[in-house]
């Protein structure tokens, strides 16, 4: 049986798949939050991107209030106003 070769995505394709900007994807790579390989830029396979999505989904489920900030400050509704 022949091995299936996974398609590798470049930064632009990965950003489109994740719904993020290219700059944000590259920043996440530098921070070690998205698994990748470096060959003529950042490259990702679908399994790496899906693992990142799963990790974010788990975090958001465990910390639903973590995303309720605006520019580092709590939203007005969260401050009791």
C-alpha cells in the first residue's frame, strides 16, 4: 500500500483555513502555539492545523470569559457598568 502524502499549506493557505491573518499565524508560530516546519517559510499540514483548532476549542470551553476583553480591558458589562 502506498503512503498517502499529506498536502502542505503555506502561511497564506493556513491563515485562510484557520480564519486568521497571515501575520497572526506567523506570530503564533514564533510563540510555539502552532506546530510547523520551516522550509522556504512556514509550512503546515492539515493535522497540525486541526490540532491547533482543537487546542483553542478546549481552552475556550474551559475559560469562556478569557475572550471577553477589549484591548486588554474588561468589557463594560463585565466591570459592572
